[in-house]
C-alpha cells in the first residue's frame, strides 16, 4: 500500500514537471510570436513612414519653390510652407492626441491579448 502511494506521488511529480516544462515552452513560443509581430509592425511603419517623409519633403520643397517664385523670393515660399506645417502640427497635437493614443492602444492590445 505504501509503495502504491509512493508511485502515485512520483507520477504526480513527473506529471507536474512535464506540465511546467510544457508551459514554459508554450510561453516562450507565445512571447516569440508576439515580439515578432510587434517588430514587424514597427519595421513596416518605419519603412513606409520614411518613404512617405521623403515624398513629403520633396513635395514641400517643390511647393515652397513655386510659392517663392510667385512672390519673387524663395525664402517666402519656405516660410509659408514652414508656417503651414506648424499649423498642422498644432492642430494634430490639440485635436488628435487622444484619438491617436486610443488607436495605438487598441492595435497593440490586439497583438498582445487577442492571441491567448
């Protein structure tokens, strides 16, 4: 009888060790999956964002040059474009700060919490 109890305790210990090992492996894989998804999302945003910024930069220079030519001084065009971007920045900061924060939280929570 005592030997049977001892065997059961040993089986329980072996099962517990296997469970803990499998759980650890699962969480390692889950962490790897989530970090890979996050890294790919960041990489995609950086790549597309840098291309968009280059496009915006050269388009802004072209518009500034056209405006400067119209007013007879290139610096007027550059100041006009800079003022436009300042106004856009202030409006985005005031009006879209909270909605952008909510959007980012929702997107990251999809990656980290919906895969469980």
